[in-house]
């Protein structure tokens, strides 16, 4: 399981990579982008947990 620090670092990496391709044009857009990136990270974490614990696969 990832630590909180690892999760936060991953969110920052995703946000930075996303901003490189499509910088936010407003504060509202930036806030929405962060929420989406956090949701992506949470989904990655859940999928990894299921994959490790229950043999769940995404393919």
C-alpha cells in the first residue's frame, strides 16, 4: 500500500505533466483539474489493492 507522501507525490507528478500539455486558464479550471487527478490517483490505488489482494486484473 502506498503512503500518503507517495500518493501526494504522484498527484503532483500527474498535475505537472498535465499542466505541461494543457495549462489551466482559470482558478476554477485548476481546482477541477486537481480533483480529477486525485480521483485518477485514487482509482489507481484501488485497482492496485484489488490486484494485490484478490487477484483482480484490469486486462
